[in-house]
């Protein structure tokens, strides 16, 4: 007769272990099995509280029982960090800070995918700023919350309603922050390829589509100040000068392309990157006029999807425009979640360009003071 199991049966393991029908050690936030296999670890059930110990005798030692593990202390730590550090790092404008500090967590209470996104951004910032000994713990927390937010959000992306559009819009604002932050040199020392970057930009495009579908509803809700481009921002003259310089280069390129087109030297394949170039110039103009750097971040969202196919094929104008976008990101220098991103994009573009085009990019780069 086979012997009975030597361990008590538990129904509180993670979803991955249940799916694979193996015993879970129930270690939070990532169990041992998922840690070894580098899987997203999600717990949807919580173990029972242990029975209280009988009171100790008055003459005996007082025994302290650690029950902290039964509370989501890390969640509280991340939410505290969100309020005390993250909010002001995401926006300098007081009205937008109020939305980020109050409205986003409130909406997150009704939409768990948004709450996980909030916690993921807080965790990835802590991973970036903490000591090397604590970094892995925050990286694991960040990835766990990020994966959970994507999983929980997926069913709503194709079913946007008046009720869920506010949380989806907030999520679309936080996703680029997390994605770019997780790929900064400090957290991702591996050099990204052009195809890696394209996948990142496509992910951001997908999440941002909620604005196209639900803008009138969002305008009526608590997130509406986030739609007000330029209303609350004042940028330095140094950054505006950089934007004007880039805009002049883009205008010169567009003029050269127009001459080539009239001479019959341009191809149909150059039409899409030419439009992408003009859209970048338009967004730089919005920044120059309003001082709102978020205009620059809209470029990957507004370009035609076919542009990314040409970029992957390393079409000359597509790569050059991508490099100029990297240079434009220097307007957002000092943002912790974009640290080193612009220069990395420029470097990727330079690798696939001719010497004259490389000169255009090298003369377009500008190191800005983080306080400018």
C-alpha cells in the first residue's frame, strides 16, 4: 500500500504550480519553483492565519510571533514610495501631481490592473535607486506587478467602456514609464537591438489607443487634466533651443526629399518615413509653443504602423528619423525612467547609417543639464 504524503495538502500555492500540478513552497512574492524557472508568479489565494498560541505564563518569557509576513508590507512600502517620491518625479505641474497622487490610486482600487501598474512603477524606481544588495528584490516585485497588470488588463483592451476607460487611460500613461525604466542601463545592461526597441514602441502604441476610442469619456472623468497638453508646463529656453535646432534639421530633410520627389528619385517606400519625419517636426513645434515635453513622447503613437516595418528593414530615412527621435528625447533629460534612452536610440541608428547621415545625428545631440 503506497505511503501517504509526508506534507499537509495545501490549496494556497501559486497559479503556475497549480497548473503544472507540483507542490508550491508558497513563498511570496515569487515561489521557489517560479524563481528557478524565471516565470511570472501569481497568488490568487491566501493561506489561513495560524491559530493563536495560548497565553504565556506570567512568570515565563514573553514570546513574540512574527506575523508581518501575513500583511502585504511590500505593497504598503511601494504605495508609500509612490506618494512620497514617484508623483513629483512624473510631473512638475501641481494639477497633474494631484491626479497622479490621488485619482490614479483611487481608480486602482476599482481596477486592479491599474493598481498593479502603480506598484510596478514604484518598484522599478526603487530597483533603480536602491543598493545592489536590495535591487533584485525590487526587480522581482516590479516584474510580478507588471506581468499581473498586463494579464488583468488584456480582457478590457478590446472592450473599452465609459466605466473602465479612466483606468485604461491611466494605465496607458504608466506603461511607457515602466517599459523605458526597466530598460535603462542600470537595470538592463545588455545592449538592446533595434528589434527590441521596436517591440517596446509597439507595446506603447497598443496601450495608447484607448485615447482614440474613449477621449470624450476621459474628458468627463478624473484623469482629464492629463489630456491638457501644454496647459501646466513651462520648459527651459535651453531645451526649446534644442527643439528648434532639431526642427530645422527635420525641415531641411523634408525639403531635400521634396526636391528628390520632383526629380523622380524618391520611391513609394520613402512616403511613410517622410510622414514620420513630418510628425516628429510637428510634435517638436507643439513642445516649442507649449513647453510640454509629453508631446515628444507621442511620436511612437502617432506614426503609421508600417513605419516600424521599414525601420526593422533599416530603410535609410526610417533609421535617420528614429535617430532624430532619440535626440529629441534629450528634451526629457533628468527623467529617471528615460535615463540614457535617447543616446542609446541615437547609437542604434548610427550603426546603420552612412557617414553623412551620421554627421546629421552627431550634430543633433545635446547634453542638457538635468536641472535645465
